[in-house]
C-alpha cells in the first residue's frame, strides 16, 4: 500500500526514564497490511463500503477533547507509565511508575482505561496506585470494566459466603492468573503471619475455596436455558482443570491455601469496605463510555446490548452494570453485560449479527474502540458485521510478552483526536498508525486487491 509519511505526531516527555522504543513518524493505518487490518473481520470490500457510508453520510462525530485509550494493562505499572508517556499526556520525572506530572495536553485530555487492570503481574496493586496518582494529578479518568477485573471481584467476594451452585465456583474460576495478586497481598499486608490467626485449617480452606463435587452435577442443570450449551461444556472442563492445578501452582509461590484464604479476606477489606485503600476502583468502574460517535468498551457487543444502546444509551447501560455488579454473580456473569467484557465473536459468545450492527448505527455510533484480543504489532482495524472496530490490546504486560516471545518492554495508546483522526501508538510497530476517514478510505481502495489475496 502507499506509504504516505507524516511528520512527528506526538511529543514524548521524559522518555529517558524508559527502556521503550516509541515511533516518531506516522503512516496511514493501512500501511501495515494484515498487521493493521484484521483478517478475521469483514471482507475488505465490506470495510470499504462501511467506511464510504460513514464518510458520505457525515456520520463521524469527533469528541471535543483528545481521548487516550489504554487497555489490558494486567498489573504492569511500568507498562502503563510507558504508555502514558507514549500518549504525550504526561511528563515522566523519575524511574518509579508514578513519577510523572500531567503535560498541558494531558490536563485537557480524557484518559480511558479500557479494563483488565488485574492479574498476571508483576504488580496489580502497583498499577492501581499508579492509576490513583493519575487521578490525584487532576486527570479526567474513565475506568472501564474488563473480564479479569469482574472475575476477580466475583471470585474474591464469594470467599467466606454460604456455598451455592450459583456462585461456589467463582473463586477457582479466576485460576492461576490470580496467584500473583494473592502473593502480592500476602507480601504487602500479611507477611508477618499475624493475620493467619483465626484462619481455618488447610482442609477447611480447601472446602471453602473450591466448588464441591456436587457442583459439577448441579451447574449444568442450573445453567440450562440461560447459558449456551457450548459455554456450559467449556466451563465444566475449565473448572475441573483449574481445581486440579491451583494448589500446586500456589505451592510453587510459597503459598498454602491458608495464605490464599487470608489474602482473599484482606482483598475484601481493601476493595469492598468503604474506607479500603482501593474502594475507589469498583466505585468508578463503568461498562462503556461514549465520546462523540466513538464507543469505548473492553471487548465487544452482542445483539442484546446493541439494542439497549439504541434504546437507553450508554448512561442506562452503565446504570444497569452498576446494579448488576452488586447483584447475583451468576445472572451477571453469564448474561449480555459480561459478554461485553469477554466476547471475541466466537460461537460460544452471544451473537452479534447485522441486525445488532444496525442497532449500533441507529444509536449514532460510528466505531468501537476496545481491547481484549491481544496483538503483537500494535493496534488493528476490523470490520465486525459492517461495524468498525479498533482492536487495541497490544500485549503490554511483561508476563504476556515473555510467554508469547514478544521482544522488549510494552507501551501502547490509542488516541482519538478532535480534529478527526485516530492514532495507534505501539512500541511493537515502527510507525504511528494514522486513521483519517477520507485518506484511509483512499488507501483501502488502492490496496484492496492485494489485501483480498492475502486474506
């Protein structure tokens, strides 16, 4: 495709404190080919048709403020700090993740954190403290729910409650990814061992943390008619595997089930008590956020949520989410609200059809910006049932990068400009990806024959 250059589009402040390479020049979003345009989305002709319609009907409504979108930070405060530098919204002043000040650009912008702050590590609590510092600096921060964030809440909150088939699997459902958080809580708050006083025996903790054998008979009956059959089967297999492996994986980190139980109860104090250190986290959380005709969510949409967007809009959807987060875990987690934070448009996910896309368009939404589908070459553009989706999970956290053999430290931000541009900045791509509706449409038309052959 045509390699249209542009001058430096972002000024990085305090980059010397980072060990991250950030791009200086911009290229049209199509420049990367299949590294920038998803091959599992709509056919390139549908993508051209969708963008043509949006442009011809002048359906783009750009926000009045610049918006920075960060997603899937997964407990890596250094990756978040590097991504903040990549946005141009902060000036780094030291080596610690929270050593920064807002720039003039940052003071006027909106920082959207697109979910999945928890799990994997190296420091979920350190990440949240960095987010808190950003808020205390005076930034406009919008915090979206991710599947890991919700799963942690449902799993930790159920510890110590009466066991029911509806909810007794939610703690073990978090699996091995929660172990770094448990270890961190133990090291930060419980290491002196005093908090183990009053904690039940190892056998009793196992009974309280794990689903009973009866659960495997009761859950399919309970879920029938409410959860798709494929998802029920996947859930049963997943829970069995996690129950079998969890204790061994904890032991590898020097944790017994008594340590785990004590950490879970401490988590409840930190996050659920009104005066807890992190009580602000779930209070500020919302399911979706809209700026102009751009919708921000963690993962994606289905037909039910699309219809609700057309009807009550984002405000009503967020109110429903806040109520559901306090309600019954089963109904919440396996319904449409949580599909919004975990869908990858698979057969096991709730359906999103052309009908759903029409609802979204009728709601005045021209594009969705989300995370959840992790990538290795920066952000991608996808057509989903003739709806534009910007996929922005750039595999930031160090654990994912080591596991998937992605070189170097991660940094990424997606920027929505009031002037009518969307920028994709990533340490894993040599140029800033620049989406301008008119210019990108021209490049798509030029390169669609080549793209069709590759797809």
